C-alpha cells in the first residue's frame, strides 16, 4: 500500500513539472523580450539605401569567343613551338612553325610556271596583234584571225591560272606559320615539337587561348527566384581568392533551359563583369552572387534584429529614462540586414537591440 502511494506521489510530481515546463514554453510572458533577461544596446535610426536581393552561387566562365582553339590548316611536322602554358600572347604573335620545305618548293614551282606562262602569253599576244592588223587590211581570212584570237584568249586564261596558283602557294606557305588570332593567355598546349600533325576534317589543335578580360559569371538561380530576375539588373559577386572585395556586374542573359542537379531545378543567369578592379579572375572560380531586384534610396531603416513581432504586430524597444518602452512600427522593404520603417519612428531616434546572456 505504501509503495502504491509513493508511486502515485512521484507520478503527480512528474505531471506538475512537465505541465510547468509546457506552460513556460508556450506562455508569451515567459519570453517577453522586454524582460530583465536581456541586455540591450542602442542603435540610432538613420536613412540608408536598401533593396530586395537574390543570393546564388555561380562559376566564372569565358564569354562566347573568349576561348579560342588554335590549330593547323595543313599537315606537317612541328619544327618549333613558341607556346607555354600561362604565357600571354598578343594577336598575331607566332605560336608554332611547321616544316615548310615542301611548301617553299611548291612556291618556287608556281613562280617558274607563272614566268613560263607569261612568256607564252606575250608571244601569243604579239601574234594576235599582227594577225589583227593583217585582218583589218584584208591580208588574211577571217578564219585565220579567229584562230589567233582564240589562242590569245587561251594564253590569257593560262596566265590568270598561273597567277592564282602562285597566290595559292603563298597562302599555303603562310599556313606553316601559325599565329594567334586573339590576345590572351595560353590555357593548354596539345602539340609538341617534332610531332607530325595531319589536317583532316577537323584541324588539329595546338593551343587553347583564353582572353581573361572577356569573362562572365554563370549564376545558378533557383526556380523559385528566376521569375524575379530581369536583364539589366545590377549584381555583385565575391570570389574566395580576393576575400572582402566585391566585383560589380549586370545581368545580361537568362538561359531558357533548366539545369537539374540532385532534383534541384536551377536556371543559368549570366552576369557581365563591369570592373575587374585590376585583379586577375580565372575561369571556373566559384562566385557568390547577389542580384539586386529593386532598390530604395534614402529610406528610414533600422537593423532587422531590432524589430520584434507579437500576434502580428511589429514593434521595437526604445529607451525612455530608465525604462524600456515598447513602440509599434509599420515596416516596408527588408534586405536581410536592415528593414524600412514606414511609421512609428523618426530620423535620429534610438532603438534597442536585445542580446541574451
């Protein structure tokens, strides 16, 4: 009997303790932010620029045309390669030289053929001029004049063909010297000196060149935010290699096709880099991007942590003498750090931010 009574007492005490805990947790008075369990610091109400933003991760990528694969249009052996990874090259700089002995021989052959054809042309032209004078004086028949005229036209065509062959030989010889079509940094080298390259349907690649001043940020925006993004919106991003430095940008394109990774739907938004700030950015760097949706300038604002909510009413704590008084406010935009105050406070007022201890 005593054991049953003792057990009942334990159960009753347990119920009372649990009930007290539940009452404390769910009783709003138990969490009154104006209670003595808070330490307050004052913050002045001031005017500032605030805006709604979207945060997303991105990757720095070369723009279209900023990465060029330089190859060879002819087959041959690489005599000299003047390219190392990381070198900066100007547009028109020599990157590689192929063995051009055969091409020079073809050029000499084309020049000799042109010279021979030119001699034949001059001889045929003189015959034609003489036959034309004789025909005009009626010393030869029309048939003989037609033969001379046809021979002259054929000689002229052969001369034009010889000149074209010479020009083609010069062009092919120029292909033996491979030049950079753009300025940039050499990103990779795929051919070595002494290798034989064969030009087929696809030109063999010698080097990849990237213009590091023509980069952009590919930002992966969640499907819930993509409807808020418009071309022309201002953006800013940071990279880990330059901590604390923010690079300005602008939205230039929104890809229509989604990128799905781990069942998360994202859309690529390209951000133009407006100012490199004399820093070197490289492809594949991770960027933390902030896109400004709308900005309000010079609005009255307080830190977001200074605003509390109770049953749908927003209020702040303000000092009045030795007391902390609750004051209702009407809020507007919020950008995470600060919240716009529409009514309830004036410029220069002091509000309290509570820090628990």
